[in-house]
C-alpha cells in the first residue's frame, strides 16, 4: 500500500487521467444501463402452449398435456414442471435450474417437441414454445379503435398490419392480440338442406378440402426456353366457396356449397374478449419484450413505430396506449434519483459541517459520484439493471467513510506541518505528509471496509427468485464500496496534497468543539460506572431483540405501480357474452372516480395463451391518475376499499381480488399462483381436491389478516358429452370419425385456408346457432354408414349434459389445486406460521393427499433458510477480521 500510495502521489497526472477515464467509462455505462422498476426475477422458464379450440379440459389433459409432460420429463437441468389444462388450451411450464442458458433450454425443449407432437392427433393442435420473453415482458398495451369499424375489421388491421410492423422493432419478440373477432370464411350449413339432398357433413368437408389446393407441374421447354407450369384451384373469395361443387345429382344438376348453407365472414370460436371504460368490446394488443432487453428502450422504440405508422392506418382508425411500463420506470427512477441526490447532499452538508473545511468536504464529496460511476461499470459488466432494488440501497455515509478518515487525518497532519512556517508546503512536501497520514489510518479503515463488505456477502448466497431480487442490491453496493476504496487510495490523497497544502487549519469546527467539550464528561462518568453502562447496554440489547422478534417478516415491500388489477371470477358456466356484461358493469362502477384514468377488462385468454385464463376469469386493469388529482380518497388502501364498496353495490355477485400488474406476474412465477400465499393440495381425484379446497378456504377465512381467499375452479362446467356407441355403429357401418366430425362442426370444423394476397384466413364449416344450442337437433344430424345410407347421430351415440372439470392443474405430472390468499394488516411470516397450525388441524386429509405452501411465502422461506447459514458464517468472518486487526482476542470480542 505504501508503494502504491507513493506512486499515485508522485504521478498525480496519471491519477487524474485514470479518474477521468473511469468517470467517462462510468457515464457511458450509466447511459447504456438497462433501466426498470424492479429486477426481472424470472427464472429460466419455458412455456409449451397447445391450442385446441374446441376441446374440453379433461380431453386437453388426456390427449395433450400428459403427452407433453411425458416428453419433457427428464430434460437435463429441469427443476420444476407444472401445467394447466383448460377449455381449448394446454399450458405446460418448464423451469430449469439457475444458470441454465435460456437458448440452450429452448433447444432442449425444441428437441422433445416432435416426440410430444407425435403422440397428439394432428387435428387437435400442435405444441409450440411460447415467446422468448420473461414474466415481466409485457411492456406496453394499446387499444386499436375506429369509429364505425367492426371488431372483425379492427382485429384484421391489428393482425395483418400493426402487429407485423411492431414485430420488426428491435427488442420486440411478439405482439399478442386480445379481444376482437378473428375473421374466418365460414360455411354455416343448413341441416335440412343436407337431408334434402341426401348428404352428410362429411360430403361437404370432402368437397371443400378437395377443391381448395394448388399444384405445380414443373416446366416444359418451348423454343429453348422453359415455361413453368402451375395449377391454382385455391379459394380467393366467398363466391369461390359458394360455387364449389359438392355432388352432381342423378339428373346432372350440381349441388353447390351455396345450396347447403350460407357462406359468410364470421368470427372464429372466441376464447376471450376485451372491454374498456364501460363502452363495450374493443381490440387491444400486448407488446412482449425479448428476454434480456432494456424495457424502457423497447417502449420508446415501440412508441416511435406506432407514431410512424399512424398516417398509414385506415381513415378513422387510431391507436391509444393505456399501459406503458416506461411510465412506472420513470416514476421509480425519479424517486431513486431524488433520494440519492438528497442523500448525497445531506452527506456533503455533514462533511462540510464536521470537517470544518470546504475544500476537504468537496474532496470527500467527490468520492460519491466516483463510487457511483464505478458501480455503474460493474452493473453493466454483470448485466444488473438499474432499478429500485439495485440503486435504492446505496448508503453514501458508508461509501465515503474511508475518504473521510483519509482527509480528516491528512488535514490534521498538514496543519501540524504548516505550523510556524511562513509559506505553504510544496507539493512534494505535502505529498510526504499525506502519505504518512494516510498510512496511519488506512490499515484500520481497510479492516472496517472489509467488515462492511462481509455484511453484504450473505445476500450473494441467495438463490432462485430471492437471489435475482436481492443480489443486484448487494452487487451494486459492493461495487460502490470498491469505487470508494479506490478513490481513497488514488485521487483523494492527490487532491488533498494538491489543494490543501497551504490552507489546512488545525482549528476544529464549532460542532466538533462543542462535542469535544461534552464528550470527556460523559466518558469520565462511563469509566467510573462500568456496571451501569453494561446494564444499560444489556437492557438496550434486550429491547432490540424483543422488538426485532415482534417485527415479523415479508419478502419484499410493495411497490406502488400506479395501476391496480382486479382479478374477477365468474361462474365457470358463464358465457362469454355474460362475462363481458359483468366486466362492463364493474368498469362503470369505478370508472367515474377521480382516481381512475381508464379501466380495461380482459376476459378469457389472449391469442397466444401465455396466460391461459378461462372464460370465467377476468383481469380488470385500472390505470390510476396522479395522486395530486385524487379527491375521493388519499391512499391506496382506502381506494381499494372504495372499489370494493362500489363493485358490491353496482355489480353484485362478482368474486374479486386486488393486485398490481408487475406484482401479479411476480406472484405467478412463484408456482403459477397470483397471491402472497398459496396452499397447494396434491392428489388424484378432482372431486376430493375440490372438497379439500373448500375446507382450506374456510380455515384461512378464520385467520386474521387473510383477504382475497379463493380456490381454483375445478368443477361446475356443464359439458355435452357425446359417447360413441360402437355396437350400434358397427351394425350401421358408421365410423367414429363421421360422428366426431359432426361434433367438431358445432365449434367450427376447419377444412383449409383462404389466401388473400399475403393474408391467410381459416375456412371452416359450422352448424347454425339454433342447432348448436339444441341437443335434440344435434342428435338428428345424419352420418353416413355402409352403402351410403344416412343415420341420425343419436342412433350411434349417446348425448348427455354432465358436470365436468373446468380446469385441471399438474405439478410434476401430479394433479393439484391451490387455495390462494393475500395478507393485509400483518406480516406474511407470522400469518403463515399461524396458517400452518390452523389449516392441517381443520381439514381431513385422506391417504395419498399432501399439502404444500407456496406463493411469495416460499421465497421468504428459501431466503431465510439460506441466510440462517450465511449470516453466522459472515459474523464468524467478521470476528476473524477483528482478531487479525488487533492480534488479540479481547479487543476483538469487545468490538464484536
């Protein structure tokens, strides 16, 4: 250290150049630093999504989810596997061990997808990986609106123009449509016309499939040139479909598609819808960010692209952004910057007050930005984003501690060296004094800084979500301490020797003089009464332990995101139209409050089912106005209470819970739940799981602090079950496929695509609405048997309406259900301790059924377990450092 300090003091130009280079690189790193509100805690997670639009949850589980789970089992590094099977969709979530490269994980999953697809009938759906985004990847949402435009027209503009443009924006991985009507070419078949012409649905399917194709004939040679050969018999319009021949009658008159039904544009079977501000349905899109990108930069680029394509939109069509992650990021960073600035100013003020030297205070204060710039360099190198956790934890008092000691001791020594001299010290003389004074204190200061570093080491041992949340904080602080340490050995001694060699004063500041006059009296009293001092110390220690034990624990503090999510649960049998009506009532109930800027309710799932909600589930996104504009209430808890009051009064019968956009996604990463606590019940029988879920809910309701208690909707979904009667079918020569095609036509049986230029739309055959809602009418539909004879469907199959599962969840291929609840008015840790006593005692758990505890609590538990090991080790290392500093155990114990 002496050699290094001597070198720095001799070659101060190099030190200044070094500081300037670090500052320049630090500024560049700060400008390039990814900025977000909170750390992206998403683990290495991949979703395998399979869309089967007309399939029931039980069939989705059996024919899609289980084959995918079996194919993915045993993947290298696979840590967790869970799934949900709902009407029309299967979502299997695969979590890999920490440190697995995301691209490598996707490659491993991709290699198994073909094996999974081979086990799934091709007409039911093809498993695909979800977008390469993260749990916090939804950075911007917008509505596309147009006066006089239908939902189908708006959805077409979104799908084939706006989304295409946005997918080319750097950092955007996907644009996920939500709501509206996806256009199809639909043949709404008339069963009576079919019967009158002696045809079955299979004849219509065959005709459409065989008359919608293209073929190439290679080429032929003419006069030394080749002429390509192509034949195009693909549909390009409604008229093409209408004029397609189905069969020629015996008299030679053709039966066309138009003779059997109506050909029109119609929406595909809908799995979700969006409403806004009580004005009815609309079309929105969710912009998803590529994993690892800078969220604020992506939002800025998306905004620029939306602005640039505005003039190209059809007349009257506009785009309105209602959720923008950058707004939250800006508010968070503004808060962090304000707190850091105030903290730096306070530290600087204290320095000026206690050092008694403006120059000395400025020199020490200069270590603050230098340390921050070094922290930015380290954060950029390790991929740590700037956010509330990483930047909000920096303590400038700790950062400048070493520089304060160096400057204060140097000022005293310089004042002594100047005493009695008639001229200032030369730089060489001042450098010698500063070298000696710095070496006097630097060793002790280094031990102190090492102890501070050890305080943060346990945080670096955290793993999983808790590690991704808190390690950035420790990394940032440690790099800032490194910067401060470098500053105290380089430019701080050089600056003292340069700027204070002729102006150092031995006179103590006023505050220090007053403290110095009072301190000896207090010290003499303490030395005369060691027993009293020891007793007071032990008393304070006891109070501290008592207070600490009663504080409880939470995983992280709640960040006010400026938005609220109202999670609504309707009856599982609710129609999409009724769910839309219920959501609209909620929007009108709260939309006129001064605190509410806009309300957007999303029912069901988006086009890409990364959030596979059922039709009975709605998420109402409430964007709040600025706090200064609030007139009805003045804090968030009061606002939520007002929301509850309004919803209960104007939209009764709705089950709902409150959360926030990022908070909700964060909770979903914790085992697929959306709450502070999830009590997971594992077992095989769905009815038994439903019974246990109700018992757990009743038990949780009895615990103080439990709010928003709710269980998964396992049953209550009425299902028309069509059971193929094989003996009767064999008698009439009817194949199962013929009967299944009739059932498929209820939701829309796809027979190909219609290509319009670069656009592609599904072609489907569907039964009319009055037949779809009538079980007897469905039974009268005919299927073809041996010799071409037609038989009613009811003659070869049983049609019965039964109560079926609404949702089936798995974890590690085993069925499970979760009871979720949020905690208000008390800490999470003590709430869970009470719940773990109350719940098992209140339920009758059969053999083979087990309970698990998850949600945010699981992260708190995992972090506590790791810290229970890491903290004692860190304390032991601190004692070792103290012993090394004093080479004696008694002073080490005293200080420890």
